[in-house]
């Protein structure tokens, strides 16, 4: 791959060394397991968690004379992913054999794509907060088989092999070396996972290994020539990816500043120590002797096949985010958070439109991204997985809009739904529990007069500094048990204190 620098050096991502600034350069190879009932070249099930070797056909076990047959669904999924990455779809691609020996690779080679992948160049947009939007280039996406798994911890002097994963379809998604710091790298993984989940082409479950990243890291003087890279293999969490990059960049900078040079090598990240360590150097690197698999014809399809898939693509996260900003008036940040997961976006929209009404999208976003998200986090859930229903959110927002409850009252109703009445109707809860905000302040007028009489110092202060009014509002609100309508309270206090 020819390396082209598409980014303007940004001092924000420079790292200080003993001898000036350094810049990190990162490119990723992400392996994403294709969501499909059966494997890439056989009809065996891909189910996770089956007993060892339960999902192994003669093809997966590489019995002599068995022939691979391409799974059309995996091809569709790869093309759909390519479309989601705004990438060039190659109507003709080739499966190659990548030859190497490993006990959990019974064929003695992996069927992959080398020179002619199914998907070419594309891009992923990252929202880095504020006004910072960056575009990360995709180099290619190709289809390949996964290997089996060797198990070394079941017996004192034997190893076992589980071939359940052998032959499962993977998409390898290769980025250009466009990432410049660990935050961008984490944002890239997160965005890629979001896109794959929207498309339904990979479940993005990093703990189960359905998505893992090989992270290429090099350092250089800002804007200078690309440095020699090291590849950190098989990172299976976004957090670890960030930690691995930070450690690796620092390690390389220290070597270079001591006058050493970086050996191109494959390394492993150990989350326990927070360090990367060498696995193999480029000198020991394999020569895979790629050649086209003689058992498989070139993979060919026409434009109509691509168009049909494009037509049925779901709304993608970037488009949904833009629509939420335009249609509901939410901030770009809120829209980004709301669209991280397709189900959460649907949940939000269901609340906005509940009962055919069109309520304030911002008010709904505040509730969903605020108190509901906080509750969801505390339970390790996403907002749409909580017991709080879109209809209940709509009910609360409507009560606030009608002035029946204050925003503090909204919080109280939500807490009651969470802790006591999961099925509760907000209007009913407010009624039964006397949570209505008090607009008629006659009941607490005497208390307000007392507060004013007892605090001559503050009365004098508020004349000079109108912001002191907040103190009076706070006191009076407390006296009302938090139920006073803040606006009405403000008006009344101003009148009594003779300001404005
Ligand atoms: P290979 O095929 O040997 O793995 P590629 O050229 O295909 O190498 O690149 C693999 C990955 O490494 C890509 O994601 C690419 O962006 C990244 N990469 C290439 N050069 C560098 C570099 N100097 N620093 C960081 N990443 C790099
Ligand atoms: Mg590689």
C-alpha cells in the first residue's frame, strides 16, 4: 500500500519527548465476524458457545477431497458493509490461499483475499467533539476464514483443538494510516462498530471475539516521513486499544531518542501490565506464498446485485445524526450520543413521537441522555434496555411542557418509575403523590415575607447585585418543598424585593 498523508499535523495530538515533539501514526486492521447462520465455505453453524467441535463439517476439518462452496449471504454482508463504508465495491474479486502451518488450521492454509479484495477504498467519519470532524480512509475490506482454537489448559500434557470457529467468515477491514492519537483510534473502533451494528453485518461483540483489532503504530517528527511501525495483534477492547497505543508510542519515542531504531515487529498487549511485548520480528515473518485458490472461481456479481443491496440499507449513523439535529433541534453532541446504537435512536424517536404527538425533541433528549442514561449506566445497560418506556418519557415531558411539574418534579417522577412503579403512568403518579408544582404561591407567601424580613443584608445586596435573587429563590423553593413554579416564584420575589 502506498502511504499518503491526508492529515494536517495537529499540535493537540503531539507527544512531548526529551528532544521535542513527536506525532503518532496509527493504522488498523479490524477483523469482524460476519453475521451469518453458516460459515464462509460450508453449511456448519456459526453459533457461539456450542460444545467443542459441534459445528464442524468435513470442509471445516479439511478432509481430503472436500470442496469449498461460497456462502452467498456472507458475500451480501461484505458488500453491504462496503456500502456502509462508502467504499468502492469490486464486481470481481479473487480468493487466495495464505499458506502457513498451525495446529488449529487443518487446511494448512487460510482462504483469504489478497490482491483483489471484494471492497476497495472507502471512508469513516469521526466526530471528535467541538467542531472537529475527521475522515479516516479505508484501504480495503476482504473476506477470509477464521481459524480454530488450540486449548492448552484442560490437560497436564495434552493440547486440544476446537474447530468450531474454523471456516467462520471474517471481514478484514484495513484503514489507511490516518489516525493520529489514541482518542482518534478509540473513536474509529467505536464508530466502525456502530456502523457494523446498524448494518447487522457483525455484532461487534469484542468480548466474544467477533471484532478484534490489529493496531499498527509508528512515531515520527510532526509532519515528517512515516516511521517504522509495530503491529499490536488481536486487541479485543476499545479501552485496551487506547492503552496499548499510549504505551507503544512512548516505547518507540524512548528508543528513538536514545539513538536506537525501531524493528518492525508484531507485538502483544498485556492488559495486566499495561505493556506491549514482542511476539515475532519481521525477520521471522511468514512468507505466505499466496496464490489463487484453484477450488474457487473468481467471485463475480453485477451492478444490479449491488443496487439491490444498496436500496435496502438502513439509515446509517451519520445520516441519522444529521436528521436528528435538523428534525428535532438537538445539539450535534446529543445527536451523536443518541445514534450510537440503532435501538437507542429508535427508543428516543418513539418517545418524541409517542401517541402521534410531536413534542420537544430537546426536552426528550435531555431526559434520555441525562437521568435515563445515568440510570442505564448504573445498571450496565443501554437506555433502550431499561424498564423505562418511551410512553413514560413522553408523559413526563408533556407534564413539564404543560407546567404541571417542574424539571425537578420530572426527576422525581422518573425516580418513582425506576424505584417503585415500573408500569406507572406519569400523570397518575403526579396526581396521586401530590407532585404538582404550585403556581398559586399564596400558601407560601407568609414564609417568603419571613425570609425577607430575616435577611436585611441580602435584601440590601440584591439591590446592587440582581444575581443575589437566586439565593432568595433557593430559600423560598426550599420552603415550598421544591414544588413552587420557579417562574412564578421569581416574579413574586422580584415584586416583593422591588427590583426591576
Ligand atoms: P501489511 O500488509 O504488511 O500488514 P499494509 O501496508 O497493508 O501492511 O498495512 C497494514 C496496516 O498498517 C494498515 O492499516 C496501514 O494503514 C498501517 N500502516 C502502514 N504503514 C504504517 C505506519 N508507518 N505507521 C502506522 N501504521 C501504518
Ligand atoms: Mg497486516
